[in-house]
C-alpha cells in the first residue's frame, strides 16, 4: 500500500536571514493518529533540523506547543493532521506575540503580568503546619475548579483581538488565574489583587469577544472569569461608595 | 545573560493585526456586529429626543416632522435600525450563560436553559410593551 503523504506549510522567521517571515513547504508522511506536532517533529528529525518550535509533554499538559494552525490557535499535540484533509495545513507562530524564531514566540509579557496578580494562595496569617491543611468542601472547590486548569498555553491571548490591538491589556489567562485564586475559599488575597484586577487595562479593557473561552483546550472559561470579575468590581465599587460604612 | 544571548541579540518580529481581522472567523464577525449595532441604537435614541423636542414645539413643527418620517427611504433606514437592534439584543442575551452561570451547590444550570430563559423574557417583555401600546392607542 502506498504511504499517505501531505504538504505541511510552515511560516518561518529567522532574524539572521532578514526581518521578513517566509513560508516553507515540507512533504510529510501521514499515519493514524498523527498530530500536527508529530508532523513538525518529523520535519525536524528527517528533513530540516533548523526548524525551531517548542514542545514538551505531547499530552496537552505542559502548554508549550501552542501554535496557529490554518489560522486558528491550537495545541499542536492535540490537533490531528487528518482534521485538515482537503485543505491547507499551515502552521504559524501564535498570533499577537513577538516571534523569536520560526514558531517560537516571546511570552515574557504574559509572565510579567501574571506575576503582578500574585497567582498563589495568600493568607493574612499562616497557621502552623501542626494544625493541618486548609480544608475545603467539594462545593467550595467547584466554585473555582474550571478556572484552575490553565496550562499557560497562550491560545487565549492569540485568539483575543483586544490583546492583539493593545498589548497593555492584562489578557484572558492572567485574569482567569486571578479569579481562580480570588474565588478559592482558602485564599484571603482578593483585596491585594483588586487594584491590579480592576485597573482600566485589566478587566475593563475586555470587550467580551468570548473567543478565549472557545479556543481554550482546558475549558478554563476566561471570558466568564473576566465578566464575573467586572460584576464583582462594579458591585464592590457601589458598596464602598454608596453604602454607609461600606468603605471599611 | 548567557554567552549565547550576548552573541545573538534577539530581534523579535512584531506583527500587526489586519484592519479586517473581524472577518477572520464568524464569531469575530458576530462580535463586530454586536458592537457596531450600538451606533444604530445611539442614532435611534437621538432621533427619539428630536421627536420629543418637536412634539413639545407644537403641532406645526411636528406635522413637518411627520411628513419627513413617512418618506420611504426613512422607513427603510428604520428597518435597518430595527435589524441592528435585534442583532444587539440577541447577541447580548447570548452572552448571559457566560456572564451569569447559575450554580446551585455543585449543580450548574445548562447554558441552553439560561439562554431560553433570557430569550423567553425578551419575547414576553416585547409582547407586553406591544399590547400596552395597542391598548393605549385604542
């Protein structure tokens, strides 16, 4: 039987070659269950060892292999090549991020923003280890569970036209992670995060396109997190400023 | 800084979004229409204010205005405004499941149920306003 093959087009960029990106076509074999990442690895191992891209776990956990595949942000290790039967398979670096080389993008902007949101459990006073863990009921866990699955793959930033137009926007994943901690019953840091979450370039810059939630491979629902944070910010503002004694 | 970083200074490629990004996929286009529809709603609000001002100005002023608003092109413009008002209403109602998910304990109301409730409320309110106007006219 003749081996199935197809063309894989990669948008490449090499700063040592010039500042313009260019496309390069590769012929790759196609096998059952082959993912786009497998095709890229085939190219690097057998055809062109200069092709640069990130990957690690190959099972949708590390979030390293996010790329734009035929125009949509995808985790390439979860994206079957056969889904692109009958149409072009074009792999490009994630949109909206500066490209370092080929398919590798610079996500420092996200990492810096995430750090400002203090993505860890904050306690006003830590209790000693001898008192045991901070316990939580299943209902308390369910309140933030879906926001807790973020793998920092950056697909949501790549799908967000608001971030694409204005990179000052804090962005979907960072705000979803902030919400994850703010709604965790063990956390007491919502007031510390509030000035960052509620500043103009954070939740209020989001115009609710909603595409972040559509492309998220983990069902994190950043759009929901941001809209809920807006509601909470508006309610908090009203209580602080309109209710007697509410500013306390 | 490592030796490698010093040897090859990074020159990252910064890309610009196309002005037509909103045609990139259907959901972007629906979002764009949702936001753009606000222009038509603002226009209609201004139109209502002018109408009220002329009503206050007296029967002669309003008679001229009435002749103006019965022009076919003006009616066509109003049909367009109505279409955008519907787009505005339906697309915003469509966001309800994402903005206000309803959870009771560990159970979460299905998105379709929330959407159906919002649309049902919209239809009931519209019919109630319509009936009120008809009753008032008669």
